[in-house]
């Protein structure tokens, strides 16, 4: 949605694989690994998902020089885009102010190690999308089976999810940090809910266009709504990640038997968690949610 709005609904260019035209800028900061393995793993990642077409020798030099699209390890996971603003086509701000500047931490989205630090500038914008935790847990379980090689059962994954030990966790800390930040900085952060997108996608498209200072006409909104429908995206090779799943299967990176009929775009429905969660699990999530939302005005 964001890419299409920012690129004047260029549906022809949108046929390019999504990660190639809309890179996951923060990917590398979520994983801590020794630099040798990181370099080799990231080389293959960039071939598959970022459109890198060079050889490993050149990539190795780029990696050591800290000139890749994300970061060099010596800077603690800071994105090159945020430091230099050199990635073409990505809306980034000027270099971060010095650490002793009062503007350095205008917006801090913190893990225990305080790695998610973003400076705020008028042109720096975040569009944050969240989903109710039950559906998020089940959806991410299937995602991890297909794309991250998870081979355990749902019961174990459920515990890991609630304990905040999956990537992008803990869930509520992540969501509430952005929720509070979006209230303080509405011009910089647009906070969206998946459930609202399912109920009224046209309204979300309109809000997003306005947020990006790129309002759309009614015909454009309707055209984009059709392009973004679950049925359309499920059949779209540029967005359905079938290419990555096929490569994972060919290289035995995932459990082919469990994932034989798996799809990145599964159902897209609200309430799909009921197919896997027991009543006991559901009640556990309800209590966990109540505890985490105590004192907050956030709700789904």
C-alpha cells in the first residue's frame, strides 16, 4: 500500500518482488551473530530478497566497509540510511545529531538493549501496523514455519510468544511504545490496526495517503483497494513470497512435510486463531493482555 501510494499507483513497477523495491531496512539489527556467519548469511539474503547481483568478494568488501543497505556491526546496528541518507528512493532524514545533543533521542523505541533508536525529522515517517495478539501469534507461527525454519509445535511456540522471545517481541512492549509515540508525534507516526484494514480498507488508504501528503482520488482509492485485496495479493508473485518458500523447500531449510501446503498468504481473516488455540490458551492471552494494558488507553 505505502509503496503504491508513494509511487503514484505504478502497478507495472509493483510487479517487482516487494523486498527489492521496499527493503527491510532494520532486518540486521534484530539478530546478533558472529560477523563471519553474518556476512555469508546476509550475502545469500541479499541475493534472494534484496536483488543483489554481484559476487561474494565484492559483497565482502562492502560488508567490512559498512556500506551495505543496513549497517556495519561496529555501529551497534544503526542503519546506514539514518546515518547518511544515501539509499535512493527511501525517505530518510539527515545524519543523526551527536549523542550529547538533546535531539538525539527524540523518539526511542527501546528493547532491553536500547537498539531501536530513531531520530525524528519532519520528513521522517513511520507507518506502524499491529494486529490482535491471538491472530498475531497464530499467523507468526505459520510464518516461522515457512520462512524461518521453525520445526516445533504450536504449544511451544505459544509459550515462546507470550514470553516475548520471538523476533520483534515482546509483543506488548513493542505495540505500546509505538502507540504512545504516535500520540505524541502524529505527524511522524501513523498507527494502524489490521482489523481496521479488514473492516474498511478504503478509509485506511485515504488516511495513509493524507499522512504521506499524497491524497488519492476516489477512483484511485478503489483501484488500490482492488490491488490490495487478499485474493489479489495471494496470487501476486511480487507479494506472496512463494519464491522464497520454494527456495527454502529446495534447500531443506524448512520442514517440507509440514509446509507442503503452507502459504505465506494463508487466510487473512480476523479470528483465525480459533483454529489452533485452545480455550485455555485463549484465556491465558486474555489475562496476559489485561495485565499489559493496565493503565493504557489502547484497545483492539
